[in-house]
C-alpha cells in the first residue's frame, strides 16, 4: 500500500493516528545501556557480525570481507547509532530575540539519515522544522544538529518527529514548534513490497501550529522552491 505523501494530507492532523502503537516519545533503552565503553561495544558487535557472516557462509579470509566486522561495528557505535548516547546530544544555546522578529522561522529540507528499528535498514528523507519565538531564538545549525542527533539511532519515523519537536520546545521554552518529515524507508523500498515510489510523511504540531491558519502558512513555506 502506498502512503499518501501530499502536504494536504497532513494539514488537518494534530497528532498521530489511532493505528500507531506506542505513544512514548523516548527511545526504548535498558538501564545498563551505557555500562560498556564505546570500544567494548565495538569489540562485542564485531564478534556478532563475524558470526552472522560466518553463518551466511561468507569467506572472512577474503581481502574484501575480512575487515567488514570491524567496519560495521565502528559504524554502528560511532556513526549511525551515535545518537543513542546522551553525551553526544548537541548543546543548543539560545539568544535573546533582540531584533523582535515575531513571525515563524522555518528551517526546511534538513537531510534525514536514520535507521528503521524493525529491519535495521536506512530511512532517508527531509525534515522541515519551524518555531515562533517567545523571546528566545536558537542558532540555525542547531536545528539541523538536533534532527541529526535523534535520527542517529534505531527509529520509527513517528517517534523521530515527536522527539525533534519536544527537544526544540524544551530548548526554546515554547510550545510553538512544528516538524514535518517526508522520508523513504528501505524496508519498504528494497524488500517486502519493494515499492520504490512511496514515501512516508509524519507531522507534529505544537502550540500555535495547531491553529489552522498558522499550520497552513508553515505548510506553504515548506513547498517553496529554493534556488541558488
């Protein structure tokens, strides 16, 4: 089944639909998640990847394959799942809105690289984030970094969308934050139904963005074409 990825489809959505299970926006982690050091995790994962490859019948003495377990382990810990560790959370400093900018600020087309927690396959897309200042502003690059931090962990797109909004609401001290993500899931595109055309759109609207006119303004902004 293809997902309707039109902007109009989300104009009247204020929250996740009833068919989505799980409403907790925290990533499910065990209490001992950070007992091991990063290097210890790499060594453990390396053994597991070696076992998987051996089970599949691959020859790990081959020059092309022998370094794969170590590469995968380092990638998991340092890169694509690096956002699991709270120490890597970006410091989002705020500044006084001295120039009295009172309209919404929109950061659109933020690249999203994440990983589906159900099949450990890539999620690739764009995030569009907006907020209305109540006296504080945040550096533009910090919005990108917040998206990247929460994307770098096993995810479901619904949770990722909520986490981005919740984080910016906390940083800015306002409910007036919104996020829309449009992404392709390789668990749909490359396996199973193998539908390469469909994409998934999720949205989370807080505070003033629940207002129909404000929401419509935000959705209109993210459709503007940017050329350089």
